[in-house]
């Protein structure tokens, strides 16, 4: 299952990209291709286990 925080965008701040880039809506920034591999659960990586951004946002705010 792909991370629910992952999007692919082909533009930002009025700039067009040649191809869509991985964007993390939880971190509110574009992420490196290796991070997108984790988000997409490629190469036996799992976003629930290997992504600190996902875990921080999935757990919710501190009480």
C-alpha cells in the first residue's frame, strides 16, 4: 500500500517539471527518490516501519 501522504506533482510555485516529483503532504515538501521508494513500499521497505515522517503523523499529536 502506498503511503497516504505521498503525491506526485508536476509543478510548484509556478514552475513546471519535466516529470512529476514525489511530494510528502505530511512534511509539506518534495522528497528524494529513495524516500519515495519507502513511501511506495518498494524493495521490501515499508513506510509504517521505515519512515519517521509517516510514524510521527500517523500517531497524531502528542497528548
